[in-house]
C-alpha cells in the first residue's frame, strides 16, 4: 500500500515538474499594445489596413543563446509580427526599429512610403509589373529590396551628390566580383559576405560600384571597377578601424610620391576621413584638420582663391568679407574635387565653389529664415557669367524673375543650370542653348 502511495506521489511530482517546465517555456500571449511605441507607430503609419494576426518573441528558427556564465538566456532580442495579407515583420525589442519585412504577395501601397519617393518612382519606372516582397535595412545607410520577379535593388546614398538613389544589388558580374575581391585581398579587408553590400549606382554622370563595410566605411569603384574613393561614415562612433584601412589603402593604391608629400608636409592634419582619386595624378584627402589636393608630380595643389575673389568683385561690393577659406571648405567626394569659399555681410552668405582650375561651378547666396538656410536672389549682373544664348533665353522667358542659384559642370553634369525664383530649374548646353526646364515645386 505504501509502495503504491509512493509511486502515486512520485508520478504526481513528475507531472507537476513537467507541467512547470512546459509553462516556463511557453511564450506569453502578446498583443499589439505589447510592442514598443515606435513599432506601433510604424505599423499604424505604413500598414493601416493590415490587421495584426499575432505578436511573438519567437520566429520558427528562434533558438536560445547562452550568457557568458553558460546559463540559458531566455530574453529575446526581437519581436515578430504577422499581419493579414501574408505580411511578416520583425522589430528590435529594445529600440522598436524594424529589422525585416516580408510580404509574400507584395507590399501594400502604403508600405512603399518607407522608401524615398524618388527611389520608389525610379523602381516603378524600371520594374512596372513587379511588386516588392521584402525590405531589409542595412545599418543607417541603405535598404535592400527583393521583387516578385527575383530582382534585387537597394535604396542607398549618393554621397557627393547628396540624397538617396536606387541601385542594383546582388552583383554577379564575374569581372566586378573578381576586381573587388582582389582589391579587398590586397588591402587585407574582411571578405565575408562582402558582395552582399556592393551596389551598382547608375546616374547620368556615369556608373559607380559602392561597397559598404559595416556602418563605418564606404568604398567606391568606377565603371571599370577601379578603386576611386574611400570615406568614413560620419555617424560612426569609432572611426579608428576605418582610418587604419584608409591609411593602408593610401599606401597600396596611390603613388608613393603622394604618400611621401603628405608625410613630409609638417602639417597637423589629424586623422584621415576621406581619400579620392580624381584622375590626372590628382588625389583628394580630407583629414580632421585640413583638406588637401595633392598631385603626384607637383605636390600639394594650392586653393584657387583668386578666381573666386574675381566673381565677388564683379557682382558684389567690398563690404562682403571672406569668412572661411579653403581650410575645411573643400568638399571631397567620388566624382569631383572643388573648393568652397564663403563670404558674408550681415546675415547674408555667398558661397562660391570653384574647380581645381579656379573656374566657378556654383554660385549661391543665402539667408537664414526660421532656422533654415534659404537661397535668395543673386545680383542681376550675375547673368554675365552665362553664355549669350542663355542670357537671351532668360530675358525672353523669365524677365524680372529672380535668379537664385547657378551651376556649371558640377557633379559630372555638363552645361549650365539656373534656378529661377527657387521654382524653375532651367538647363542649358555648354554653348548656352536651351536644354530643359523642370518645375521643382
């Protein structure tokens, strides 16, 4: 009898123990309100018509990880949300940021607004019939996307052009893969999954292959897959590893005379942030304390301030003073090297950008209104900087309108661009003949 009682007790204890373990493993029944506030706002904004089916800490392949002490860490890092319409979204439990979106039947139109408007329009132009089936952010610079036809694209940075653009992802061209791989090996840069972060960007100015290494360094290659540029992400908390890579690239990819010139300059430069090749033996550098343009044969190229001063003398009185010289005013990027000179009078600021020859490539005058810098009308004599055909066209079609901004052969664009009334963007060929007009608002 005692034996039967003991067996019964042991059986009950075993059942209780099993039940306790099962309850301990069971995930709580989560709801929309259990998501971080930013996740809730994200779903409300981009998926207003897709109801939440479930919220869970576990994905089908979720597995526990162990802490440094070897104990099972049951604290999950992600939240997984299923919406009606076969839509699956994962969020960071801590920040609430979205980590991945999968939509078997394609994203609803409301969710395409996650992308930059210009980027989405370009995508539709290229892929009229396809729908987006997945979106994945890559650090703070890009979003990759997969379409129903299997094609992959990315929304990524233009860098020296500023803004974002649509790029091709999943580069499989053997020549491209081989050349970038050789470059990385030559500079002993980690190769793991590298090609997943190479994007092909095609603009009217040409084609660039851009490689993002984690969230701290971007490398660019021209259309022939020759290295032309390396830049540290300004948002990086620790730039030291990237500076080490850029210093290594400086030694292996540029002429020895350039490297020797910089080392012998006796200038307090600080850490390196950008290197770019501009052809004709010219290499641009941005350091913490100074920007330099160095030619492999002639050494450091001095900033061409004389021609910028000439523009000021032609159109402004002497009360405008040079506020900032070339130090820190040079913008270095993948496609062109130019120097910006800033002049000021009261609350007005004039920025004149010139190329390495000193020829102006942009003229802009601004004033700060409500905390924002706004372009204002340039002097009426500024039309003297344009070819006669362009001046004639403006007089016939935009007489008495304000000219607010001029561009000439900038960022690879050939010809002149004139902004009228901060509303019309008018393009002219090099001889001044009319090309196009775009109403910008």
